[in-house]
């Protein structure tokens, strides 16, 4: 029997030589198996190997397609200085933000304040940090108990600590079928198996959660109820209440990621199921990626386990960062930046609404990202390659898909990084591409 690795190598060579091009649809697996005289299971392994190597991507209901090559080194459309237009990463730093933060940071240069900030830190932080963070995380009538807050260096570490505390190595963590890509990497490093859970227009479905748990027990669930990444959807109050009851029924803990909640105030799942929800958040989106601090609001029964995971993972927040952030929270600097970013996100969504009118775009007016279901005959990977030739970086749906590698024919656009005029220009280019055909966007020669 022919080794599936050898068949995958042959297809990889066809891709490298250009005989199979980005966006080309591979034959259906049964047809491929018949043509090669191999078993259907072997064909499935071949396609799975191509996906594992990053050479192909599966799209729900459509098949398997050749992935795009790396972007060219010299984009045609770029920001000043030759940099690309980044619609891939979502980190907003507003023009007047550095001056605002610098004024508040001046107090950290006093010798007495600096002396305290040079001491080692612990997962539970300081009483002042806990009080200020509780006020920061409060929304829609809910406010966490300060004693239940622990700190990490950033939000990713808070997620990692929560997963490490709740899910033993080799066990299963339920996640939305499209999820934050970093969670996939964290689970892999921790030896945790991710189980994709079905979603509808209102988010994670309780029936889907029950079915997955019955099939093989889950140890916890990770979800993003507010401004979901990548879909931008926000779970209704009724769905949150139903999900809270389902978690109690199944005796499951949840990890609730509220990283974008500062853009849209909603009562968190932690308000409805406080005894079994670990809420994670950070300052990376609220302030800036270089000024980050991670938070985990824990049920009393889990505080010790999460704090232990933080210590063992060496994810404890540095004392200087903790004290600096506490000052920004106490004096209103963080609130001022958040308010400005809410206005900024709304303005950018308006730009996107105008530039992408007529397309199948899913977007919340408060969000810093949107979800674009591409028109036929475009494939996500082909569109990614065409955008890259114009110096525009975006993210295909496959980056968010969990499980088999199947993904919708869609892309996520992060709107926060470019200046508004550059954002508008980039969206005009993308709209022009989408209105044309893939072959029209290919380079000459």
C-alpha cells in the first residue's frame, strides 16, 4: 500500500512548482482515492497531512483548497515607510494616548514609589490593584469581589493559567467551533484536546454543549460571549442564562474571555454562574499591547488552583507593571482611553460599512473587527494572496477553525491598526478585488 506521506509529498511538489495554485480546489476525497487506487481513509490522511503542513485548507461544504503562499516582500499598497496595511492584528494605539499615559506614569519615578515597585510580585497582587481592577471589570450592575481577582503578565497567560487549573493533561476542553487562535496553541502546549462546539447566530448552543459532553466528558468550556473573535457576535441575555443553567446541569466550569467587553457593556456569564466561571481579561486592548496586565476573576473554590497555575507557569505579573496599571485605573486615565477607543471603533466600523456595502459582512457597530463571507468564486486563501499582493494582511477563517480543519469561506478584518485614511483605502482595494474574479487579480507574467 502506498504511503500517504509519499502522496502528500507529490502534491506538495505540485504546489511548489505552481502546477497546483493558491485557491485551486483539490478533487473530492473519494474521487481522489479512486483515481490513485487507494483507500478513502488513505486519501483522508493525505489531505489531512497537506492541511497539517499548511499547504491546504478545508472549507465547510466546499472541499479542500490549496493555501496561499507567503505575502510578497514589497507590497503595492502600504503605509508610509513601506510597511503593510495590517488588518490582521487588533491593537489600537490612539494618537494622544502616549502623552495621556506619560502624565500618569510620572508618579512611578518617585523614589518611594519605585522602591515598592522593585519588589517581587505575587499572583494575588496588592489590595489597591484588586480594588481598582474590580471597578474596571464592573459592568451592567455586576462587580467582582476584589478578593477573587488574581493577576498575570497578560491576557494570554490568564487564559493559560485557567486552562491549566481546570483541564488536566490529556483531557478535553470545549470551545466554540471558531475560536481565538491562541487558545489552540495554548491547548497544544498544555496537552489539552480541544472539542469544537456548535454555534448559531446567538453563539454557543446549550444543546451542542450537552451533546459533546455526553459523547465524552469535557472538563471545562472556553467561550467569548461578548464581541466574539472572530465573528463579532454578542450572546443575548436569554442565551447566557440558558447556558449558565446548562453548566450547572452538567457540573462544568467555564472560562469566559471578556477581552473586548470594554467596547460593549454586557452582564458577563460570571454574573449568572459565579460559582463555576473564571472570567479572564487584560489591558492589551483597553490600553496597549506593551502596557498589558492580565486578570482572572475566580470562584472561591478555584482561586487557589488558578493562583498555583500562575506560579508554576511563571505567569505572575511584574510588580512595576501592576503598580503602573493600578495608577492608570485609579486616576481615570484608563477610563479616558477606553472611552476614546469606543468612539474610534465606532468610527472605523462606519468606514467599513460604507466601503463594504453590498457584501455579506457580519459586524457589530461597537467592535474593532468584522467577519466577511466572501462572494463566489473567491476562496479565502486566494483572496488572502490577492490582498497580500496589494500589501494588505488579513486573517482567513481557517486560522480560527477547531478540529478537522474545515472552515467557512470567510476572512476576519481587524480594523484598529491603520490610520483611518489608510483603512478606507485598504477596504476600497479589498472591495474592488471581491467584485472581480480571482484570475483578474493575478500578477502578469
